[in-house]
């Protein structure tokens, strides 16, 4: 997605319900004054989760991205890698069937990169469709089943 006009192609999807599309933008999309848990609760509400289900899901995701011990700290105190992990967790609050990620590990430390890639791989292996945009060949090789290489917005290799 960007400001360039489309040349050709189409995307066809089965209709996705509320909370079934997860999106991780390249820029951190969190509220720095809120805690990690408050950020997750906000995004979970937007995905249609409330009450006990929301609390359970948020706690689970904080554990999954190894931030449970930082849940009550303001995001402004998180390192860049911690923010990347929380950014991913916020995209996963719903019953995600399609996950779009734009440079999810950019600027992340080795530990955070490992957690992020393990989480993405587990989702993919569990049947979630994943579209990953990255300039990091090692991330692509580890996570992706199919690779399309773009150069100046044009498919250079791997497209059909």
C-alpha cells in the first residue's frame, strides 16, 4: 500500500470479519503515555473484544511477546524492540486470519527479532495468511514460503 498507482493485478479475499485482519505498520502505532496493557485493551476493544475475553487475550499476548512483566509500564519507557513486540501483539488481539506486516523487525534487537519471527512463524504454521514486507533477507528466508522481489516498485523476481 502506498501512493504509487497500481500497474496490474488484483487481490481477492474471502470477507474478513471484525478483528480478522491484523496490520503491523513500519512506524510504531502505539500510545506512548499508556501502558502496554492499556494499549492492548484499546486495540482489543476496536477488534470487538470486551470483558473477560479481552483481559485473557491481552494477558496471553503479553506473555507471547515476553512483555508480561512490563504490562503496567508506560510504552514511552519501552526499548525500540519492546515497542516492536507490543506493536505486533496489538495486531493480534482479534481472531486474525490475515496478517500484514511492514518491516516488523526494523530497529529491533536480536532478542526482540527472535520473538517477533517466532510469533509470525507460529501464526503461519497455524493457518494464518501472512504478507511480510522486509528488506532483511534473513527474516524473509526464515518466515516466507514464497518470495516476490521488487525493484523500484516493479516485480523483479518471484512474481507470476
